[in-house]
C-alpha cells in the first residue's frame, strides 16, 4: 500500500472567503500520473491533508487522508474498475488494521455475478451476494461475526425480470415477501409474513411521480398506521437528487439528503438528521469545478445550521498534478 511520507516544508498562503488556505506544494514521494493534493483548513486554524488520484477515465483510484496535517496517513482507500467502467474493488484501510473491503466479480459480458463485502479488525462482518444471468440479485448471505456461520440468508426469485418473492432466513424464523406490480410495470405493493405464522403482517405500498420521484410507506401489523415512510427522486442517469426517511411514521423525517451535479461531478450535498429533543444536525457541502472539469474547492459546514450554530466550517483547496495538463499549460 502506498503511503505519504515526506511533505516539503514550503507553504504558500492565500486568502479565500475569510479562510487562510495553506497549500503544500507537493507530496515529495508520490508518483501518481494524475492526482490532487487537497489542503483542508478549518475555521479554527487546524489543517488536514488529502490525496486523490484519478485514472484516465476520471475514476478516483486512490485516496489518502492525513487528518492532523502531520505527514502521517490516518486512512487510505484504493479502488479498481472493470473495463465496463463499474467498480471492481474497493478497500478502506486504517493503520489500526480496521478496514472494509468490497469486491465485485463480472462475467465475460461485463455482468455482475458476485459481490463480497468484508469488514476487518476487531469486529469482522461479511456480506456476500450472488446474481443471476440477467443481473438480478439472487441471494445474500450475512455473517455478522466472521465465524463462517451466516446469521441471515436471503433468497430472491424473479418473473419476467421483476422481483417476485423474497425469503429471509434468520434462524429460527423465516420471513417471506411477495411483490405486486401495476399495469405500467411499477412495483406497487410488497406483502410479507414476518412472524412465520402464515399470515400477512407486513405491507409496503409504493407510489410514483412523472418527474422520477417514488415513495413508499410500511404498515406493520396491518392496523392502518404508517410505521415507516421513504421518498426518493432520481435523475435520468439514476443519480439520487433528493431523498428523505421517516423512521417512525410521525410525518417528520429523521433523515434527508439532497444533491446537485455539474456533468459527472457532484457540486452540492446536503444532509439533514433529526435527533430527539434537539435541533437537526446538518451537513452542507459545496464544490466548485475548474476549467478542466475537476474539483477546485470544497466548502463544508456542519452543525445546527437552522439555528445558526456552526460546529465545523472548513475549506478544501485542490492542487492538481496531471502531467498532460501541466505540460500544455507551460
């Protein structure tokens, strides 16, 4: 695993929106073909460092994070992509040995056939999923403690390419679900037996809008009371633009997410999380893009923003090192 070792001491200082942005000139030992050194300065004066390397297709293939700005790497992330452009491998690693590994396997036609997720360290957790010849999720096995004995097994069946049934085995119980579709082919209802007694005690109803929004509600016990609700809005590329979740059915979302994009790059993100008895905790991130279609800056604020309380306010500046672009500019 590559690491960041020596940072040159030279710093330049520029002013931006009330921040003092210090940019390390170069990571002395790094030899990536195209990468950005990201200097993150908080309003309190603390400095973090990041490194993001991209491949020719623009995929981020390596990240490193120095959360103290002291030259020591606190987290790395390595990614590889299949020729079809989809993620094939992703590993997050901490010096303590704790980490997360995702592996995707594809067939000769580039179709996903297997996915494996494993957390490492003191709390191993393994999830494996297999897919049928049409790319549909066929089975998922969850091993919560890494002992080789699954705590949950889920099996799926399909009719005409649409999910038809789902069986969830959580010994000693078996949960079963049936899927129902409307005239236009949309999923409109899921009915389930979660108590393994042969009776329907779970209902999930879906609704759709012409602009790409979809919503569902869950009624457990079939008492006519909404226990959970969810809404999602995606664009024509399948990217989530807005979503919210009501975990207790009281009509007030506990979690909300929004995003905006410029081409393939995300330029805004807003996360809202409601906590009992407190004002909502919010995270707001805005990116700017340079003339080469790459990130130039990232402004992140976190806190009880609706009350005017900002707990974290940081500005990140991207310094790109891409030989082709640099040579052209010279």
